[in-house]
């Protein structure tokens, strides 16, 4: 009987040790869970901040793209108008030269008027 009692005591001690080991492992897992939950909260907060920043940047980019498009349109219209002005100036210069040549031909020369 004494050996059965000793065996029972050994089993009991071993069982208590196994339960303590399981509790230690559980506590280690629990610490890891708490650590990862803290990290998860930080990541979620960062994600919220980054999402707001992304929205702000997208809005800003959209406004600036619209402004750039407006500038492109204004530049294009201004350049077209400037080219028309240049063409008109060239036409005016050509007409002016032609008229000037016509006036010079119809004007009596100085020699002819001094001979009279």
C-alpha cells in the first residue's frame, strides 16, 4: 500500500507540475495577446491618421489638377491669340510696305520737281 500511496503522490505531484506548466504557457500566450492587441490598436490609430492624410492629399491633388488644367487652357488660348496678333502684324506690315511702295512710285521724284 505504501508503494501505491507513493505512486499516487508522484502522479499527483506530476499532475500539479503539468497544470503549472500549462498555466505558465497560458500566461505567456496571454502576454503575447496583450502585446499584439496593443500593437493592433497603434496600427489602427496610425491607419486612421494615414487614411485622413490620404483623403486630404487626394483632395489637394484634385484641386491642383483642376488648377493646372485651367492654366493649360489659359496658356493655350493666350498662345493662339498671340499667334493671331503676330499674323495680323505680319499682314499689316506687308500691306504697309506695299502701300509705301505705291506711294513712292506715285510721288514725283525730287530731281524731276527741281528741274521744273
